[in-house]
């Protein structure tokens, strides 16, 4: 193989790699953190169901009535069992809270759980992009 052929092969491979990277990054650009507009009681119920779907539980998760209106992130702390001396049992003091994020993905607004890479679209919510993307 001549030096020119090797160079052309290398450049073609590099160009293809850049093109593929461009495609993958453009699909991620459609995902932005969002804020809820005027969260209603129905919206809160739908967010609770989405979180229960992600967690695989039936127990209702308690969240504020203005969830996702001022922040794209929601932290949920698991309850801690306490012993008689008011100390946490079973290492519960070391558990980190679960973080859920309201995201816009194209036209879909929903709850995203990064730990399991799960996204649940919501239908009863009005969203807008969060001006502070963190």
C-alpha cells in the first residue's frame, strides 16, 4: 500500500468517526432539563405515578404541590428505620437520596431517573426549557 493510499484511508476513517460523533451528539441536544408551568393536582398525581413506575413500587411517593416549578431536579429520601436510641438501622444513614429530573425530549416532557436510565413521558403537564441547564 502506498503512502498516499494509507493517508487517504486514515483520513476517510477519521472523517467517518467525526460524522458518527456528530450524529450521536445531535440526538442528545434534543434533551433539556425542564420546568413545570402551573403544576396542578392532576400533574402531581401523574408525577407520583411516574416515580412509582420507575421505582417499581405501589406506595405513593409524597411530593410538593409545586414540584418541578422552580427546579428541574427532585430529591427523594427513603424513610429511615430507627432503633430505640434514635439511631438509624441497617446503614440507612449512608443511603443517598434518589434524584429525578424533569426533561424535555423533543415534544415529550417527562421524568428521568439517571441511575437506571429510565424516562417516563407525562401527558398532563406543561413544560418549558429550564433557562439554567445543570
